[in-house]
């Protein structure tokens, strides 16, 4: 799978492909999925900066766009973060709204089941190998994943992380071990304080997104070290 960066001469077509995948994915689901995806499409079409991958918007403005209260916004944005579709790039500060970023790769992976519905030409564009020295960001085809046991949640989470980004998994996630999982919280052990702090800062959202696909009761991830 692949998706080109939504900038430059072909930017309009690329944006239409992404929005088409989202829309058809929404229509293939129930009313709850449709509403959630309609909301993220509203954010993309009204406030998203494609070039910088930035969504700069406050909770009050989101509530106004969605015609809901801020409590609903908080709940919906948490759901999108759990899916791995959106992450906080810069938190809100006094006089400055939060800046979010979209993970277009995860978004397209999660909508891939509807690509044949859109058309064979669309599926071909999304799955063909990119040419060398282009501005295409490749979706790495899922390689041979670690052996998965149906009853082992952490093994399944590792497999999801490996399939999502093998290089990132090899560099960081494969070194983790699950120490505890209870009350909606998972505690993972890292071999060093540096690794624990770095993963907690950069990749907690991705870990939580992977867990949500195996154990929806998991709502938070904590990184610790034996040091």
C-alpha cells in the first residue's frame, strides 16, 4: 500500500483519494461510524493543513463545527487518538490552541477493506510499488509477523505494531515486555530509562491504538524500567 504526500502538482487528486476512502469506509458501517468519520472529515476540510500535517483548532471551535458540546468533543477526540488516526502535536497553552497531526498511513490501512468498492483503479493506485526517488510515502506490505497466540494479548499487540511499521518495531517496541494489565491500564517495561521516556513521549498513542484492537478495555499505557 502507498499514499503520496498531499502536496505539489498531484495534491488535489491525492486529497480526493484520502477523503474518498474515508467516506466509503463510513458508509459501509453503522450510524456511529458514519457520524465519527463525518466529524473528522469536517475537521480535515475546514482546518487541516495538508502540507504541514497540522490541525490547529481548539475544543470550543470543534464543538461549534460539530454542533455538539465540548464534553462530546473530548470523548470523540479521545476515540480518534485511540484509533491512531490523530495525535497531539503540540498541546494547548495559554492563548494558544492545541495542534494535532493526522496519521494518514494508519487511516488508509484502516480503510483498505473498502478500496475494491471504490474501484479497481483506486486499489491499484494504493497498492502499486512507488518508483525510486519520488515523493511517495510507501505503505509497507505486511511482512511475516511474529507468531501470534490467540490468548496472548501482548503477542498480538506486538504483531500489530510489527505489521504497522517493522523498522519502528525493531528499533523500539520489540524491546518492551508487558509487566501488568489491569483496571484498564497496561504497564510495559523498557530496558532503559531513556527508552521508557522516549517511547512514552513519542509512541504511547500507537501502543494504545494497537491494544485497542486486541483488548478494548485498555485505556492507558504506562512505561517503566527496572533500572
